[in-house]
């Protein structure tokens, strides 16, 4: 089902503008503040979010925004809600590691309908429209056909409270490591899931995330033929935080391993 083309066009414009702002400041000694012991925020996170909120206020003044730095500030319970991560991979960005992106989805009545994720280092634009498909720089995306964990390259992440619960997270990581061809840790959940959609990886899991980390990439993966659930195998809800996102073929096997 196609929606107003201005919606996807706005999503693309926003994440590309975000990427331009990110690259203009990348590696320039920007200010970094602490939100937690290992949870960082940079002046770029804040600048990009301000840009996006201004864009929505101008173009869609009756829409709500949920974004990482200001949360649901100004929300009125609108049917239309933009879910935005201005800089997914902030720790990478702050350390000069070129793996980060901007991630944006639009929900209508709680359902994601369009999505865009832009990786400015590789100039890769991932987009999706619910019921229509997903694309990488205009080329249709399709998940890999690998059917077993042994054939699979997997990717994961650790939450900001990892120091308090390291043993639990490492236990799951170790179980997966025993079965998979390889496991990676890139530092950007949105890129991780988009790479599953692109067939570069077969699966991603993480236990503690926010809706802005996953909302856009999950739609991109599903429209590429992948499968998304909670880590418990139940229907995925972005607010629950945990996610298992795969090419579909390995989903049940990976559920058994992490279960």
C-alpha cells in the first residue's frame, strides 16, 4: 500500500541532512557529554535532532515526534508519529569509528509505514515502505538464503548497563558463538539490522534497546523478507526493548540457542 510520497521523501531528506551534519563534525573534536557511565551524547546528536524537529514542525505541524534526546517532547497523541535517532552509534562517532547513521520511521496509528536509514560513511541509504518493499540506494533488498546458524554471520550489541549484568549478556553471547560461523559487534543497531536486510548478516539480537534504535530498520528488514520478534519469540514491540531480527530461515534455530 503506497502512502503520500511526501512522507518517504521527508524521511529521506531528513536522514541525508542528518548525515551531512554528522560528517561535517566527524573527527573534529566535538563536545561529548555523559548521560550515564558509558552512555554518551555529543553536540551533533543535539544539533541533528533540533534540525529534524524544526523540519517536522514546518512541514507537518500536527505530527508527533519521538526522538532520542528530547523523547516525546510536545507530543499530543497524534495519529502520525516520527521515531528518530539523530545519531545511532554515538560512541563510535565520539571515538572516530566510521560506523554510525541516522534512523527514522513514521508510524500511523502505531504501525510503521515508511522508514529511512542513512549511513553517511558508505553513502548507503536504506528505505522501506510498508507492503511495498525496501531498497538500498534504489536497489531492491532481499535477505540471504543461508538456512543454518553454522552458515551465518550474526551481529549483536550490549546495552549501557552491561557493567551491571555482564555475566548474563556474555552467557548468551557465548552460546551463540559456539554455533555460528562468526559474530560481530558493530555499535549501531540500525546498521546491524539493515545489514541483515541486505544479506550481509543473517541475524541480530539485542536485549535492551529503545524504539528509535530499531523502528526504521525493523521495517526495512521485514520488507526485505526477514523476520522480527522479541528475543522470547513473541510478537515484537519496540517499547519492550529486546529484539531478534533475522533472515527468517535461521530464526527458530537462533531462538532456541538464545532461549
